[in-house]
């Protein structure tokens, strides 16, 4: 799990760089300022939690493995739900998903995954 967590974090960070550049260049002419801000929020939180995954992986030997593993999964779920839904919501017109009503509720669920991931990360450190 340790190596997988670090690799996943690195891949998410690389994807955040690509998506950030894509948003700044390719989407600048297609999205309004509010949509771009939402897209940038998605990139920012993806990058934060990519680093969080790497931190969990690099410090795995100092953590309770059960809590650390769940923490990593929650960070990944948070990126997929929070950032993923924000990417789609900000680009819903150009992506053709303007009728996907379920996207809005996914964002706070992703935020809850982030919060739970941080709480379990702390717990994994304290319980070691």
C-alpha cells in the first residue's frame, strides 16, 4: 500500500499540473471567470491531496497501517468526488453534461472524504 499511495499521489500531482495548464490556456477563452475559478479550485484541492497521499505513503512506517490505508483511500475518493465534480460542473456546457443534476451533491461528499481522510491520518499517527 505504501508504494501505491506514493505513486498515486505523484500521478494525481502530475495530472493537476496538466489540468491547471489546460485550464489556464485552453479553457480561458471558453469559460467565464466564475467557471475558471471553480476549475482552479478543483486543481488546487487535487494538488493538496496529491501531496497528502504522498505524505501518507512516505510516512507509512510511522503510522497505524489500517487507519493510514483508509486515509489514503479517502483522499483519493475526495479528489475523484470533489475535484472531479468541480471539473465537470465548471465545464458542463462544453462537456455536454448540463443536465447531470447529481454532480452538485458530489462536491460536498468529496469534501467530507477529505475531512475524514485528514482525521484518519491524524488517528493513524496517534495510534501508532
